[in-house]
C-alpha cells in the first residue's frame, strides 16, 4: 500500500478550517469550565479492529488549540490495531 505524505502547510490549513467550523457561531464554550493549570491525560480505545490514520492532523489540531499540549504517539501511522487497543494522548 502506498503511503501519502501531506505537507505541513496543508495539514495546518485543514486543521484551522475544521476548528473554525466547530467553533462557529458560539466559539469555545467549554474552555471556561476548565482550570488552566490542570493536567489531563487522554486515551483513545478502539471499539473495532482498524488501521491508524490521521495522527499528523490530530497532533496539529491539539497544537493549534494550545502549544503546551504534549501529544505522544504510541502507534505508527498505518499500523493495524485490534479491538480495545489503547492510544494514549
């Protein structure tokens, strides 16, 4: 299978456009509910088998939201995953 490599400029534009769409018309209404100094961890659990895709897009989106967010990728793009496999963010 051929792997397509997207440019950083394209990834950034797609992420910015998606965030604009998600935040329109009311803006970010949930951030005010969170304490700015609180550290959180997230895990993604797959409910079926599949192939990992879009990690660069996810990482860029988090970076646009807050440059202090640490996004550690534990699986490679294109790798197969089984049901209930964790992706830690």
